[in-house]
């Protein structure tokens, strides 16, 4: 994996964590994740 791709994945991961972290419990429940699952969800989506 190139350095640029790694950096872009890291940026996408941090952005996803930040955006999901701003949501309340109910909004997270609507999309099917819990607060405990935010980091795992961000990891899987950032590498797509």
C-alpha cells in the first residue's frame, strides 16, 4: 500500500470517527451501530 493511500485512509478514518462521535445514541441506533462500534466501523469503511 502506498504512503499516500495510507494517509488518505487515516484521514477518512479520523473523519468518520469524528462525524459519528457527534451523533447521539438515537441517531447511531438508526444507522445500526452503537457508540462502542464507532472505531471498528470507521476502520472498515476507511479502507474501502
